């Protein structure tokens, strides 16, 4: 990988080729900071439009956003196959159930 000096502040610097580590400059965006991710790196990562970010010491981790409840259907099928899908507590009738509810 070759380091290229940044000649003008605010310009983007990308160094690297597909399959290698990339170096880029962190820039100001209002009160925040940002980086621009090269297209080849995004293509290699195969990330969707929505991602999750989390910080670890010395790094930011970017990964595909997980959909809420993804995997629940498969987990429910595994529970049913093991017999783990039974109701744990008996239902407790309420005053509404005893006095007002009518089956039609």
C-alpha cells in the first residue's frame, strides 16, 4: 500500500486496492466527523443501504443492519420440534373474562 500525502485540507485521500486495507482521512461534517467509503470497498463488503455502527477500542465496526425479529420463525420451529413451545403458565381469567366477555 502506498501513502499519498494530502495536499489540500478537506480533500479525500484513499489508498489501497481491493482485498487490502484502506487509509482515508476523517473530516469534519458540521459538529460531527465522517469518512467516505470507496465503492470498491463497499462492493467487496456487500453491505446493504442500512448499516449498524458500534465502537470498540481503536476501531469503528460497520455491519449490515439486522432486521427486528430476524430468525424468530426458524427458532420457533426448532422450539416446536423439541416440544419447548408449550404455555408455561395457565391463563388467569380477569373480571372482564368472568363477567363481561360473551362468545358469539
